[in-house]
């Protein structure tokens, strides 16, 4: 493809005479296109590149705090739960069942507990049979029977139990911790505490409240354990689908309801619980997106400016180029003209010089003949005749020689004579038709010429004008090739006081819009084998030089019409 | 007066010489530069009539040779060109006159006389008007 | 009319005339041959012979003048030392003898003048009238003047004389005789569009029927 562009460019830049406006338009478009693409492409590439890099960086930047938050929260929660659990465990191991199984003692222990640590709601002592024999707390749960309950069983088996958050008998979200103690004497009992979630929630945000991030806990079944700002209260189902949990905290990108979310998760060790920190994508990315939209604005603005500048710059440049080309063509024509003048002069001078010699010969011989007549003794004709005849012969020969010399000049001057004179268009057209008459008749083409009587003479160059009409009529004939009932119509009229308009119309095969665009270009020919492709190109140049204009209309398979306008008084351009 | 004519165009120079002879001058001719130099060496004339545009040895080079050998010889230059190429008359005081062909015969005679006033030859006056 | 056109026309005229001259020479020489061969040696036939030979020589002179005129068009400067008196030096100078140019113009344009029934004459200058100009523009101006007369139908007598008037060098144009005198006069009054290289040539009216073609000096041809 580049090859084609290069060829195209080379063709357009290759200057030739008789330049058509279409040529310059094409050049301008091509140059603008090239300039814009060369300017814009690196810009776009750079933008895309930096966009990718930057978004990657921003992602990382966003992930990091969330990751940190998740870790810190996890650590904080683990500490919280760990502390609470250790306390309970300590109490369970520091006391025996017997010592605890008094309401007062039990209460005392609980008060001591709560004075140090916040979050304990109640405490219960459950015996081996599962009865809660002691209870301290806001609820009437003394004597509750937990026998057979899974938590108790787990506590009894594993020695410890931490629950997920649930509603339970207490009708508020809470969490239960239990420690099972097997004493040396075989007594088995379980110490149970309830932990208030709100304290837990406080531990969720160790770095202070963050309005952009929603941090909460949820369990393995996606049930919220703490209140989530965005996703519901505790014990509601989390509407998000979280990716599977790994041991290490991780940050994931989720798409929920078309919204981009950044989610940091961390598993609380020893539990089924999961810490979730959610930051909305668009929220998080707001600085980035605003930057991005600014950049896009700048990019678009830049591109628009590039396009505008390119367009106007190229317009001006190509206009300049066109003017320069036309100027150059004019100058070249003028130089050719001067050259022609000087060559005429040289030719004339050459002939003059050459002819002087034969003239001298003739003169001497004639002079001598006369001298012989006068100066030699006049007795009888004969001796004189003997000397005279060769002289006179010589004169004749020399005359012929001189005539040959003038022949050159004669031919030249004949061609030159018709340089600028009043011409009857009728005559010129008729002469051109003469040339092509045979061919026209052969092809059965009907030619009609309609020129008004009072069509003024056009002062112009005969041979060039003839060339124009020969070309146009020849083209018309070619277009009618192989066609029945071909017709060529030639009309003329005075389009205004100073201009004559001649129209050559044929009903031949016409031209496609594509061909019409290139019609005045050199070497562009619809006749592959015949013709040099220069016909219309030269015609255009001649007509322009004669101060006229030529317009071609054509329709494929319908015909072609050529309008030629000529000034009545030739302004032969670049001639004096 | 002994006149030496030099021109490559035989058809021109022969009748001219003959016409001069008819008027009592001694006229001989050569048709190229070498022959001219030969003749000059053998017997220099009173005046030399030299065609400028000859092939071979001619023009300024020939002029130089003539000047070297015969610096006082009066010259009359003929030329088919109205402005003989390469001839600067002021450089050569030997040159008395430059004439264009075709020759005006009477004028030619006058010039010859002026260059070298007649020493005993018959010059019949004719009413030539050429 | 452009320079080229002017040149071409003068060239064409000159060539045609030259050919005619050669034809006449041929005929005259032929006649002389016949007289020599078939004549009786009498004084009468000798006289005839002489007349034909005279004709030959006369024609040669005309032809030489035409050739001179042709050389003007090379714009090499004035010719020198021809069939009339020897000219001055000046190989490639920008000057010309207006009288000679005038004469040669009349010679070269003779056929065109004849075609328009214009009698074109030139004064017999014995002295050259020098002017700082190439010959070609002068010829061009003169052709313009002739054209003006032709455009009103010709049929006048045109007399040209190179001369100096009130310090200016130029050509005096006198229109006289003929049927179209009045028209020609009016045509000439409006004559002389600027031509290339001689934009300030002017045709001034200097009296009834006379004009003076002022030619500027030092112009490029």
C-alpha cells in the first residue's frame, strides 16, 4: 500500500505543463492526509501507551491501600477476637467449676471481665449436661438448655468454639465464644460468652473511619457478620459474589451490576470469617478518570488543531505551488517564445548569409558577361558566345542553388505566418473536418455544424486552433467507434461580447466520472493502444495559452460534450 | 596593379578576376589559405583581396600568418556575412576595407584605386551601375 | 501583434520576394542565353543582351537588400559595407542606421503593401541616420503603421523618411494620395499600441498628412 501511495505522490509531484485543478486538489488532499497521519499517529500511539502504563500504575496504587487496610483490619480483628478468647480461656482455666458455680462469684468474674474488656454482653456457665447453671447478663437465660446444640458439641470436642454472628435467642447480632474445660477430676463444663458486634465493628477500622471504603465481615456463606455500609445489615446476605478465599489477603476486581469494585479480602485465622473491604471502582478511580477525560480532551483538541493547521497549511502551500507552476509554465512558454524568436532570427540570418554567396556569383558572372560584351572586340558573335554561354549556364545553376536555400525558410515562414491573425472558425472547423472526413464517412457518423452567420472572427493562432479541433473531433470519432447512428454536433455562439463558445457533442460511449477527473492529465488515455494520452493535455494547454477555457461533460454510454470558449481578441498568454 | 584574390567559391572568383583583367589589372586568384601563402611567397601582389569565411586555413589565423610575413600588404576583406565573425578591423591596420558579397563592382574598383593608386594600367570608364 | 508574428510576416514576404527575384534572374539569364545562341550578332541583339544582363544585376541587388533585411531579424546589429557605401564598424552594438532600416522595411514589406494597394516608398537618404536601437523593434513599429493603413482598406501612398526632428530621431511618415487618405490619417492618429520592447514609441501628428514616428533610444529589442 505504501508503494501505491508513493507512486501516487510521485505522479502528483511530477510537474508537467497544462496543470489541471483536479491535480492540485488531489495533491492537497494527499499531503494533508499524510501530514495529519504523520502528526497524529505518534500522538495516538504515545497516548495509548501512556494510558496503559498509567492505568496499570493507578490500579496498583489503588490496590495497595486496600490491601494494607485489609491486612490491618484483619490483624486488628484477630487481636480483638484473640484477646477476648484468651480472656475467656484464662477464666475457664483459672477457675474451677465449683468455684464459678455461684451467682455472686460468677458475677464478680464477669464484672472483672467487662471492666477490662469491652464487648462482652453476657457470660454463661454450662454444665456437662448442657444446662446453663449460671448466667450473667441482660437476658433471662439462666437455666437455658443447650444440650445437643452443635456449638456445645463442637466446644466439647475441640475445647473451644467461636461462632459466626447470629441472631439467636438474644435477638440482636452477636457472636458466641465458648471454652470447654475438662478438670482433673473429670468435671466437664463450658464457659460461654457473648460478644457484641459493635465492638467488633470498631475493630474493623483500625485506621479510622473511611468514607470511601466499606469494611465488614462475612462468613463462608456470604452472610454479613457486621453491618456493611453499602450492602446491608449484619446477618443479611451479601449481594456480592466473592472470589474464593485464599490464605493470604488479596485484592480483587469485581464487576457487580456493571459497577467496578475493588475488593480486598482476608481470612481471619481460626475462623470461618472473612474480612472484606470494598471500594467502588468509579469512586476509586475518580482522580484517574478525571485526569483521563482531561487528557482525552487535550488529545482531541490537539488532533483538531493538527487537522485544521494541516488543512490550511497545505491549502496555502499547494496554492503557492500551483501559482509557482503556472508561473514557471508561463516563463517557460515565454522562454520558448524568445527562443523561437531567436531561432527565427538565426534562421533568417543563416539564410541571408548563405544566399549572399550565390548572389555574388550571379552578379560577377553577369558582370563579366556584360564586360565581355562591351570591352572585348566586337567582331563577330562567335568568340563572345563561346565565353558568354558558360557564364549564363553558371548563372542558371546558381539560381537553382539559391532557390534551395530559400526553401528552408519558406517552409518555416509558412508555419509561422499563421501565428496571430483573424480566423474564421467556420473555415478552421471545415478544414479539420476535411482531414477527418473520410474516417467519419467510413464509420457512418453524421456530422452537423451549426455556426451562426455573424460569428465574429477569432484573432488567434491558426495552426494551434486547428490542432485543438482536430483533437476534439478525433476524440469524438473514436468515442463513436463501433456504434451505429453515431452523431457529432458542432455548435457555435457568442457567449458574450468578447467570447465565442464552440460546443462539440457526440453520442458515443462517454466517460466514467473517474476518467473525466483525469481527462486533462498527460498520459492518461482511454485508448490503450492508440494515442499518446497527450491529446487533451495539449489541447488544454493550447486553449489556456490562447486565453480560453475548456469544459468537458460526459455520461457513460450517453455521450460527451466539450465546451470550448475562446476570446475574440486573442490574449495569447506570455506573448507580447 | 597586381591583385591577388582569394575565395573558395571558384564560380565567384574566376569571373571577378576576369573582369579585372578586362580592365587592364593583373588579377590572379587562389582558392584556399595554403595556396595563398604559396603565391604570396612566390610573388606578393600590390593588394590582397581575401574572403573571410573560407574552410580550412582562414580567418584570424590566416590573417596572423599574412601579417607575420607581409605586414605592409594592403588587405581588402570580403565576406558573405554582413558582419564577419571574429573580425575586429581595428586590430588590423593592414585591412583597408571590409566589403560584403555580392560586390558592388564599381565601388570595388574605387577602393582598389584608393588602396593602391594605379600605376600604369588602362582603366576604361564604364557606366556600370551595379 | 507579437514579435514573432511580425518577424514571421516579414520573413514570409522576404522569402517570397526572394524567390520571385531568383525566378526573374533565371528568366533573364535564359533570355540572354537565347539571344547569344540564336541572335545575329547585330548591335540590336547585343543591346538586348545587355538589357537582360542589366536586369539580372538589378535583381541581384534587390535580393541582396532582402538578405540584408533578413539579417536584421537576427538582431545582431547593423550590417556593414554592402552594395552601397561601406558602413561603420559596430559588430554587436545596439545601434542601427534608421535610413537603411527604413529602406529595407520598404523592400521587405513591399508585397504586403502591394496586396493592400498601398504605395510604400522610402526616401533616398544619402547619409545614415544613426539610432541607439536594434532594428527589429523599428521594423515592428513600421509594420504596425502599415497594418493600420491596411486595416482601413489600404489604397494610400505611404512615404517614409528617416530623419531627425527637434532633436529626436525617428521616421517621418507622410500619407498622401489614394482614395483612403482620410481614413488612413485617422487610423494613424490612433495608432501604435505599445509593443514589446518599444513601449514608448509614439506617432505624433506634425502637420496635415504627416506624422513623426518617435522611436526611443536605448531600448532592448
